[in-house]
């Protein structure tokens, strides 16, 4: 459902507002690198805008600090609906190396509803472009879901295996 909504709402272009919430600027440099002629993000319709009121996407880099959290919430409210949030880098995904410091709340998901994560410290420009392409439906998602042993056993007990587990019940018992 979310994919079809993105395809309908963001058919032509993504106008991006870049937000630094306390990063070391490593991810910022890679985001700006994506916009250079070498990677040419504009071929996908990705354009950097100077105001959140013109944006479709908030691109968040860095861990969310206590000082910047209220401003980020106001930024989120300023972006017109429908809107997306991309967390770029390890710090925006979960706080990075700063996750347990006194001045950091954590990743961007502590303040904003994050739609897509692009991990890395810093993520390569190709990874950022791939994340945006997955969000737009231009590229297939290649990450497989990860289940713990306990989740797998609860699937076996309920008798309802996800479609990723294309195996017979005998094979499932052998796997346990």
C-alpha cells in the first residue's frame, strides 16, 4: 500500500530539504556529492530546495540532539503532505556512536516518523541513490527480512509461515 501511495504521490520529482541534526558532516558531504554532475540525482527528479515548505522529502543526517529536536519537529510540520523522511547514515538511523550520550536523543525516529533508512558511516552516494530509487519504486528492494530463531519457532507453531519460507513442513522441522 505504501509503495503504491509513493508511486502516485511522487510520480514526477522529489524535492528534498536537507537537515543536519548534529552530524559530523560526513553524511552531508555524501548527500551533496549525490547532487553533483558525476552522480546526477536530477535525472531521477531529485532536487534540493531551500525551504521545507517547498519540499516533499526531509533528508535527515546525524543524531537528533536535545537542542535541535523542537526545531526538527517544526520543520516536519512545515513540509506539506504527503511527505517522506529519509534517515541518512548510522547516526540518523539509530544515534550512531552518540546513541547513549547526555545531549543526544537518538536517531531521527525518536522525533520524526522515518520512512526510509540508508545506513552507513557515511553511506556512499550510490547507496543514497539506491535508497531513493527503492522509495520511488524504480529499483527492487534487495534486503531480505531477518527473523530470529524464536520468531521462526512461533511461525512453526502457528502453522502460518511467511512466503519467504518456501519449504515443506518436513524441511521446516529439519531446520529446527
